[in-house]
C-alpha cells in the first residue's frame, strides 16, 4: 500500500483562473522520506493543503494510506507542521503539546506518555515549563515537530521544517527525521533547501508552475555529469591542444585538468592521447552533479522551452 498517491490533481484559483497544480500524479511508498522541491509559486504548499483536506482540488483525486483524502478517519493517522507556524507565546512548551493532543483526541494517559517521549526526542524536555516567548527559532521548529507527532501518526507532512534555522539546528532536525524514518514513519517534506533534501530524502519530485517536471531518487537526479577531473603529471601546451580536439571544454589547472566530453569514446581518446605523450594519469574523477545543479538545469530547460 502506498502512503500517498495522486491522480491528475489540478487546482485552479479564482476568476483569474490561476493554475496552482496541473495534472499532478505522484506516488509515495510507505516508510520513505519524499521531498517536494520547487521555486516560490510552484504549488508545493497547495499540494500539501489538498492532501490534508484544507483545500479542495478542481479536478483529480488523491489517496492517503489507501484511503480517499475526504475520509475523516484517515486524519487520525496524519501529522502536520505548517510553514511559519505560530503558537501563543504566553503558553509553555508542554502546554502546546497537551493542547494539540486534546484536539487530536488523544486520551489522557497516552497524551502524557507521548508528550514526555516527544520532548525527549526533540531535545526539549528541559524547556517544557518555559514560555514560548523565550524560545529560539530552532526550538520552535523542534517543538513544532513534536506537535506534529503528538498523535503518533503514520505519515508526517512537513512544510519547510528547517526554514530560518541555523546549521546546528538543521542538523538536529535532520537527525530527528531520519530517526522517524527508521521507526517506520513516512515523511512528506516540502523544502527550498536543496542540500537538506539531498542529504535525507529517498525520492524527490520537482515542481514548477504547478507541473511535475521530474521525479526520481536522489541518485537518479544526481547522476555523474560528462565532466571529469584528470590528476596528472605536468603537461605541455601540445598535450593540452590535443585534449581540446576531443573535448567540449578543457580547463588546465595546477596539477589537474578539468575536461567535459560528449561521450565515452571521446573520454577514451583523451586517455589514449595522454598515454601516447607519456603523461602520468594519477586519477580520473567524474564530477557528480549536485541536486541543486540538477534542479537549476531542469528549471532552466523549462524556461527556455
């Protein structure tokens, strides 16, 4: 059974007919961290709100844990952390968790157990009796994660969970999310921090202007490019001139040469050329394209087409 599945999901807003989502079909396996990427206005938050029943689709449908999203009982299996969430700052951390647990219908004994367990998980047990006005941004984000999990959901929807958090805080939140994945939870994650997504997500969907541009595992989206770094002994201008005949781009540096080729045959030709000129090849390192580079490349192609 899939955790999330959408079928040609479309959302059009208002009289101006602004299309936020267009024929979006994705599937998310249980127990995975699924990242949704896209520039501002791509439709990421609209997608989450439709899956949660906060917004209604113009057309198409979706399932969560095998049930249509309009089934009320499925809500008990969902946790949600919205972007830029706000809590009354005169309340204490423990009071926030207790309040949301009551809203979720968690019975008293389980409510107390969950609160203690989750505060410890997010490293906030010492701050349970502290008012939120004394919390930092990172502390509020960790409390928000605890709030999203207070009903022990099977699937978590997180909208920009590390937004505005310092590097140490982001590392702590990443560790929490990986712990939840190990515990069998499914995490549906919206983020504009591509490096964060690359580190923790199993699969990624890239949206632009409401359309699904690309989906796949992080490995599939960060396949090695056709650029290679040759670490060599010193080479002459004659050797460099020869490399340029086989390459799309050749950049000599002190101790290495960076070469971009059109295919394997050209790469082999460069290797043969270096060997024929008695150049010692210490290593050939392919340049792995980052998720950010893939993301920009995909969106740039969309703009140009």
